[in-house]
C-alpha cells in the first residue's frame, strides 16, 4: 500500500505529464498577430511586466519562482533588481527572453509588453510565436550573463563569435567585410584597445575582464533596446568589477539602451541604477528611485537589506535579517516576509498586503504603509 506521500507524488507527476502534453499541443497552434499585438501603458516604457507568474512544475510540486511581479523599464534608464538568493531575479529575466527550462518552467499568468520602437508594434512576449521571439532575442533584447567563459565558445575565435551574432540577424544584408569591420568597431566601443588583435584571438587567450568586455560587445552588436545584465560582475575581481560597471554606465548613454541590472550588490545598484526594484520570494515588495529606496526605504525587508550593508558607521558584526526565505513550493497566504518581520501586526496574518503608492515612483507592498496612508487620509481636513 503506497503511503500518503508517495500517493501525493504520483498525483503531482500525473498532473505534470498532462500539462506538458497540453503545452506541446499549444505550441503547435498558429497564433494570429491580433493575439500578441498590445499597447504599452506608457509609450516611454521599453518593457512592462504585468502580474508575471513563472512556475516550475517539479516532481515535488510547483515552485512559484516568480509569483505576481509587475515592473516597468523606461527608455534609456537602468533598473537595478535586488533581493537575496532564490528570490526569482534570474527567472524573471529568463521569462522576458523565454529562455526557461521547458517544459518544467512555464509562464502561467501575466504579460510582458515590449516596445521595440521605430514605429514597430508593441508585443506581448508571453504570447509571441517562437519564430518572432527568435527575431527579438539577441537583437532587440540581449543578455549579459555572469560567467563570460560559459557564454563564449572556447573553440571559436572572438571575431567568429561576434560576427555570427550579426550574420544570424543580418537585416541590413551586410557583407562579410562589413560585418568584420562592425565587430572591430564594437570591440573598440567596449574599451578594448587592440581590437583587431582581440578579434583574431580565442577566449582562453583573454583575461576575465576582457572576456566580459567581449560578452558586452556581443550584447551590443545589434543595437538592442534592452540589455539584461544578470550579475555581470560577480565573477570578476574588485578592480575589474569597477571598470565593467563604468563601461556599462558609459555605454547606456552612447547606445541609448535601457539596462535591467540584476545584482546582490547594493553598492553597485546605488552607483549604477536610476530605479530600484526589491524582490522577495518571487514578488516585488518595494520599488522606487535610487534616492527613495536608499534614503527612505519603507518595506521592512528593504530596511533590513539597507541595514545589512557595510558602512563606515557600522562597527563590529554586520546586521543580517533573521530567518530564511519561505519554501517556494509552500508559500503562505499572508505576507511572505511575515515569519522574519520584526514589525508585523495582526493584519499581516490576513490577506497579502496591497501595493501602496508612496510617491509617483515609489511603491511598497506592506500593511504598515497601507495603515500609514489611511491615517494620513483620515487626518486630512
Ligand atoms: N529549473 C528549475 N527548476 C526548479 N526550480 C527552479 C529552476 N530554476 C530556478 N528555480 C527556482 O526558482 C527560484 C528562483 O530562482 P532564481 O534563479 O531566479 O533566483 P535568483 O534570485 O536569481 O538567485 P541568485 O541571486 O542566487 O542568482 C529558486 O527557488 C530556484 O530554486
Ligand atoms: S505586511 Fe506586515 S509582515 Fe509583511 S512586511 Fe509589512 S509589517 Fe512585515
Ligand atoms: Mg540569479
């Protein structure tokens, strides 16, 4: 007789199998342009993520990696995404590019509206047919991963790998010579002095910092509208990190792209981003301008993150937020931060807190903010 646990696991497996089958069928369906053509909420936004839910259907249950995230990225701005390990930062970025590990990883709900500019129609990336997605990925939206050595192929020269990006999306029908010239020009743009020499080299001949510059050049080859940088400096030493961040800052203005910068490092965000999004357990708990988040954090989780930063005033041990992130398979019905929150009140055990607008750009999802606003309204004559 199977015990309750193995019976439950059997049910999960059967459910997953049925769903993968339905997904495979859905993928074969012809999708008309009317289904994915959308209107941006604000035409100045390059990307609008709306109530995104990305789950992984594993053999032990559904991992709710992203569970109702909504953010917007303005044209030419850098948005820093912060939050502790496992809170869904990478899964959210992989959802934008539809690079999830399928069939387990699926966008179950929500929209990702992308504005390609130049009089092209905005599209919902969640509904876009695969072939159209291939035209956007690596061209309009590009990604810089953490480890340059795994991004670059060790058996091809830098020139070949850079040229291939352009050749694959060669809308301008450039000749081989013109592609090579463009590669050298882009290598110069990312601060590589001996661009012609590096063009002929292989990845193992370059230092970590140079390789990351090449990866950034690869991301810039097709003049993207949005660059997603997932921990772009974590694999580099501190001096090179600073150089790469300076490069990203300088490039943003020169290539007029928006940047979504994912990092654990609050110092990097403070120096680089215009806007900050704080994620916790798959949800956005607070977002706002850099000044608002760093000088007036309102969500207890953000306040904890800010306190855990090393600073000149902090003596002795650094502060760390007590407790752990909840299991993404069994998230509570109330505020996800409740078990770790030192400010929790009775209402926190009820429904998930609403998102409260604290200014035009500053928002937080916390009952305390909701009560403060209510009191402010009641206090008004
Ligand atoms: N392929 C997968 N299958 C199952 N669960 C996954 C898969 N990929 C990610 N997850 C889960 O999704 C959640 C979010 O992961 P994600 O990689 O987005 O975190 P992160 O915020 O980028 O963390 P880090 O800062 O460590 O990079 C985690 O609980 C992770 O275990
Ligand atoms: S809603 Fe309550 S438990 Fe959640 S962060 Fe705010 S005060 Fe803490
Ligand atoms: Mg990650």
